[in-house]
C-alpha cells in the first residue's frame, strides 16, 4: 500500500486574513465569544476588497473541501463501532477504519484519533482514513455519541460538547483507547493523535494511561492537569503553531515537567502558522506546515508502533 501524506490544497488561499481575525476566530471556536460578537469584530476591520462575509466564510470550516481520502476508497474499510464506557457515559461510539489488506499476521498497530471541541466532524474522519491508508487501524471516538453524535454543524456541536460532563468525556476517551488497544486486529501497539481539544486529550491519555499509550502526538493541545502531568514519560511528539498564544503559554511549564522527569519528547513550532493549521477546511490551514507535521507524525508512529 502506498503511504499517504497530506497534499497541498488551496483552501481560500486567495483571501488575505489579518491576524486579528484569526485571533478572534480562535476565541469564537473555543466559546470565549459568541458568533454575533465574532462577526461584529470582523466588521471593524478595514481590509481592502474584503467583506465580513468573505472573511467569515474563509475562517469557518467548509468540510466539503477537506476530503483527502474517499470513504469509498477500496484500500480501506470504514464502519461505526460502539464500546463500553462504564466510568463515562456508559457507552461510546466512533468511526473505525482499517486497511482492507492487513499484514499476514492479521493484526496492525492502532491509532486513536481525537477530535476538536465540537464532535466527530468530517475532517477528523478523514484523518482516520489517512492513517488507515498508511497501514494503521484507526478509531475516532465521538464525544457527542451520548447526545446522538456530531450534529452536522460546528456551532451546535460545540454547544453539545460543552454541555457534557468533562470528566465523563475523559473517561470515554480512556475506554476508547483501551477498546482499540485490545481489538482483535490490533497488534497491541497504541498511538494517539489529537487536535486542539483532542490535543489536550492526547496529553491527558499520555498522563493517565502511560502504560497503554505507546506514542502520543498532540497538535496544539494544552497539557494534562497538575495532578497527573508528572506521569507523562513519552514517547510524545508535540506540534505547536507560532501564532497560538493561548496554547503556547502553557508550554514552558509543561516542558519543565518533561525535562525534570527525563521524558522522551520532541516538540516543534511551525513558523507563522495558526492554531488549527492542520485542518484543511479553513484558511487557518497551512499546506506546507500541515504536510511537514503529518510526515513527522507518520514517521514517529512508524518508529514507536512497529
């Protein structure tokens, strides 16, 4: 099977977006301001030739543009699966993708893919398919499963995820990781990759089940809380965007802990990149940085999950 990497795209690349707009979108996407406030702020920008609608449309995800691997690709098989989560919401579910041709052993290393703060959207499903194209068994759990799953739009998804008990979501993710690691076609090697909120969950799983996570890759995620952060031993590969003040402010303290504990870690900051630079459905997407970060991720998993 040919390895798959993110290919450069041109999502809204003709639209030059001021940094303030990216910063405001980050506040909006994380629930710090509502949609009306976000659009009102955009209206205050004086950008030649650009309307509020044009800037807003460029920033808000258009998932139709993000598909890199078709769900009908004959090299993979995708299904929806349910798992038990007695310490979480009782039951969880998500998107399970496997290569159609497994090794002769019948098993392959597995990777848990964790979404942002708005449920299992099409971009995250596509990331799971990309991993399957690289020979991994991938599973993307949906935190919104107890409420019927991702609703089809990010605003509702964000509100739904915010309404759920954070501790129960975390327990669901632990249960998903355990379910995947022990799956019949899993080699027993488990990687985790997550984005934004999923980056936090990746850091969290590396701290609370370090004996089960063989390789962790958080993209622009905050660290686990102080009560468990000392447990992170790695291997862990951490991706940061340079223009991401909120997440980057947490890194110095996190790195001190990792150094103190002699953890196995690597960290990269991508120059001029925005929070969410790997998500190819918005103008925050940076093809150059996304491809480099993804190739580093695939190489990292190859080293530690073989």
